C-alpha cells in the first residue's frame, strides 16, 4: 500500500495474494497493493491513542469514520476522551495532487475552523502523528517508487520500498517494508528532506476482515528526535457499510453523529 498512508488511522489493507515471483518490480508491487487498498470503500472503528513523551503518559479515545472516493478519501474523527475534549471533531479531505483540506469543530464554542496548511505538519493531540499523517501525507500516485532492498521483519521476508514525494510535504522520503507473502506493510520509516530518519512505525496485530482483507489493528510510532512513543489501537472495526458522503462535510461537523 501507499507507504505514506500508514498513519491514516490503519488504512493498511490487502488481500491474501501470493508473491511467488522474486522479480517483481516497483510498479508491479505498487499496483498490487493499490488494487487491494481500493477494496475498502468505507470504515468505522473505535480508536485509542496512547502517548508517552518526556516521562509522561496520556490517552485519547475517539471514533473514526472513513469514506473512500476512488483514490481520494475523507475521514472524520470525534474525540471521546479526555472528557474536557469530548465532542471535538476533525474532518479531513484528501485529493490526489492537492494539499489536504482539514477542519476542526470545537463544541464549547460551537465553532468550525479550517486548519491552515502550515499547521498540518504539527503534532496531532501531542502525539508523534501529524495532522498531515492523519490525512495520508501523500497519495500513492504522488510518490516516485523504487525497491531499495529486502529485509526480514518479525521473521517475514519483505520488500523495502522507498517513495519520494513529487510535491512538497514535510517528509523528504518514506520507506515501507512490504511482506512478500501477502503485500502487507509491516514497518515504515519517515525521513526529513536532508535524509535523516525522523520516526519509525511498526504495524502489528494484523487481523483478517471480510473477503480476506487484512488490517493492522496496532501501530506504534517512535520519534527519533524526541524519543517519544505513540501507539494507535483500533477496535470494533467495520468496513463497507455504505456510509453517506454527507457525513464528511464541513456543514455536518456541528451536527450530532447518528
């Protein structure tokens, strides 16, 4: 799958297909992953975000909804905990080749605000995940891909794929570790524009959903700069429930979700 979409709240999906040919090139691997990724039309899940930084720990609980429209998609997050932030919502609209559009809704003010482009690179709720990560960072087709090697991760042989963004984002390149046997992405590395490693994500607790689709239910992100750790865990995951696109609009942010 798109190695820059690993932190888009576990849109790490594939079907159980065989990678028998050792001669697969980057285009073939990307095409196989992309084909499976598009099988998710929408998703609902409960999410727990655990953040450890500077010797302190905190948790955030929220509901996640996602709606895919071809290679574009929309995501809606509604905070449940801490109670002081309950009802705060974040809406993300990601379109190929364009800067993501994002909004936040603050229930105490009954106010919807746009998140400016520069702020999209800020940490999400104090974690090692940015607003841009939540929005996907870059689309699959907006990266130049190459195979840079092979590596064993958690006992599994993997292709090591590297993607260079075609347009400016905070990352200079991204590296994904794709299991050969089923094309599941099990690790990702994020580098700055000088080639220095910024953070690393590991994807585990991979479960099979409907129609052989696999989903990582646990993503752990380690920041090299701060030595902080953010762990995102998904539960009660449901896919392809025919969610209405009307749920994912700026106008709908201040409405109660059904």
